[in-house]
């Protein structure tokens, strides 16, 4: 009996505790990311943004949560009810499940699996189902058009995201997210005499891919300027048009969780994860998790600024960018990176 | 871990079989595709239990994340008459049964043949390194890109030809269609885009 307890029950309880702690912190962070998004957007347009609930509007997201939860959920009569209610659940569950493999500091990860990148990629490729199921089950023209757009868009940009990830993996030689971060402590910066600095990270050595990944991440998470699935000027609210109350909130939560995930993934793949930007004293004192959050926050700031600056793409332009620009570019980059690694012998040991 | 593994095996196997049954039995074709996706995910779970984590995730990325989405796309777009389609379904049942039996027989022969004739195992499969020595991806890559590189490339070529063929069959060049040319737009400048005319008053251009 004690054997059973120590092999099954105890580890399960530890994982459960870690997951709950991580989820609570993550959800609170997402609440503030949502607020930051609105505040940045407002600041660019010289508005104040939400500033009524709490000091500087800090509790706005929680007030919104209450508002959504207390409203009556309306299910359209001619909708496919099970799929209609399943869609937001799928969106939010998948977006949160991906965080299980994200290392926020050295060793601070719930599941340190060997195929972490592939897991993230697989789950984020499933996220389109929330959108497409919701759009179809609503039994509405606007919602359906939004769902079809999003299906084509997300599938297209996944291809270039996949190739960008392959270029990083070629340099690292491992699919473990922790290994990917650790491998960035030596790189271009070490060669030019600045070891363990921000010049070592992959954003510099794989520069065009950093940009391609950032733009593809915008498209993959349906952020403006690629928010065609919910383009409010033509499709009202796209696939979410029939949703209200808690299901709507779950869609929003799933969307922002996916955005946060993409910020974390950019940080891990290109910005050195939890590594400090310089290898001397005031910077090395700061704990890794702070660096991670700061870097992910910087990436999110760029996401928010893009939303504020850039007008929405037309749909054919979006497809052109994905298939005619990013796909050849990233494919060529995979060949070039593999070639350079093979010729120069910089490749990971044993690869 | 054996008990837990067996439990998860039965859970995934039950979901896979139940999902596959519902693919055939569901009234609505969109529901059928959704059950097909459920079956794929359960199969990925079975792969995970077998220690083939790379195959499991590739199954999700390729089949669930791309192929099934296009499936769903097509099924949603087509205005299908569900009743009409179901009518003749039973006619094909014996045919489906035969295909299933052939597949089952092939699996049994391939899986257990080497037990009866040990020399068969040498002819068919390369000895696989134990998983604790080599990661899944490395093991797969070291076989696929060395010993079977020709077959691998040929398979890719066949898919490529099929894709080109499909595009050629469906491509139509419409006449009189306006297309956006990004280089032409970028190359425009005030000198080429604007023409300044002196207009006499009261005459118009």
C-alpha cells in the first residue's frame, strides 16, 4: 500500500499542485496582459483606456470576468448545441494545456519532455478546431465565413512556423525546450568576444527567421493585422458572432492564452529564455523567471504595438504573404542553415 | 507502471474503436469527421504508450492539424443530402468487411510472421536500437535518411507529382481578370503614377 502511494499517488499530487499553481499564476498574468493590450492600444490612440475599476483600472479584467459569468448564455435555436458549447471549451483547454512544457526558468517546468517543441507545435495546430467548430455550429453565415477563413489561415502559417522551428532545431540538435534555451548561452556573441550575452541568442544568428516567426505567430493567433476570422468591419465578429457570456469569455481566454504562449515560444526559441542579457553582476543577480517574464512581456508589447499601428490585411494578401513569401524564405533558410552547419562543423554534437 | 499503462491502453483503445464506429454511424457528416479526429487523437495516445512519441505527435500535426481540417473544410462547404447518402450505405458493407479482413490478416502476418520463421525478421526489419540509448527522432532519422533514403525520396516525388497533377487539372486561366502585382505597385512613383495636365478653364479634359 505504501508502495502504491509513493509510486502513483504522491507524484500525481505533486504534478497536480504544480499545475494548479502554474495555471493560477498564468490566468492572473493573462488578465493583466489583456489589460495591458487595451492600455497600449489606448495610449497609441491618445486615449486613457480602462481606468475606472481599481487604481488605474487594474481590476478591469476581473470586473469583465464577473460580467461575462453572470450573463445568460444564449444558444441559438438552430445551432448544433453540443458542438456549439464544445468549441470554446476546446479552444481554452488546448491553449492552456500547451503551457505544461514551457520552461520559465532552469528546471521550472511541469513536464520536461524530450519532444517539447513538437508537443507545442502539435497542440497549437489543434487550436484551429475551436474556431472552425464554433463557426460551423453557430449556423450563421458570418460565423461560417470567419471559420473558413481561419482554417485556411492557420493551416497556411503553421507551415512556415514549422520550418522556422526546424531551423532552430538544426542549430540546437534537440527538441527539448530546456536544451534549446541552454544552447543559446553560446553562439555568435561568444565568437566575437562577448560570451553569455544577448548576442548569443538565436534572434541574431537566425535573424530573418525571427521576423518570419513573429509575423507568423501574429497570423497563427488571429491577431491584427491578420484578424480576418473576426474582422469586425465585414464579418461583425466572425466565428464568435453568436457567442455571448461565458462561452464568449472562454474564446477570449483561449485567444489570449495562445498569444501568451506564442510570446513564450518566441522567448524560448529566439530570445534566450531565462538567460540574462549580460554576464556581469547586476544582471546575473536577477532570477531567471524574471528575465523570462520580461522578455515575454517585451514580445507581447510588440504584438500590441502591431495591433495599434498596422491596418488589417486583405485576405488574398494574407495568403500571398504566407505561401509566396514566407514558405520559400523559410524553406531556403532550412537548406542554408543545414548547409552552413554541415560545412563549418558548428552543428550540435552527435547530430 | 504496467497496471497504469494497461489502463491507459484500454482507455485509448476504447475511445479509438468507439470513435471509429461513430464515424460510420453518425447521421451528420461533420460529426463523422469530428469523430474521425477523435479516433486520430486516441491513436496518437496509443503510439505514445508504445514509446513512439515522435510518431504520435506527427500523427496529430499532419493528420489532425492539416488533413482532417481540409476534410472538415470540404464536408462543411458541400451541401450534402444526409438521407440520400445513408440509403445505399448498407450495400457497401460486405465490401468494407472484406477490406477490413484483408488489413487484419496483413497486420497479423506482418506482426507474428517472424515468430514462426525467425529468418523473416532479418529480411524485413533493421534491428532497432533500444529507446533508452537513442531518442525516437534520431532512431527514425538514422534509418530513414540512410538505408531507406531512395524510397523516402521516391515517396516525396510521387506526392509532388500528384500535387502538380491536381493543380494542372483544376487550374483555369480566366480572361480579363485583374491581378495585384506587388512589384509593380512598389515600383510606382509620382513621376509614373501622376500626370499633370494644364486644363483650360471652362473646357474640361
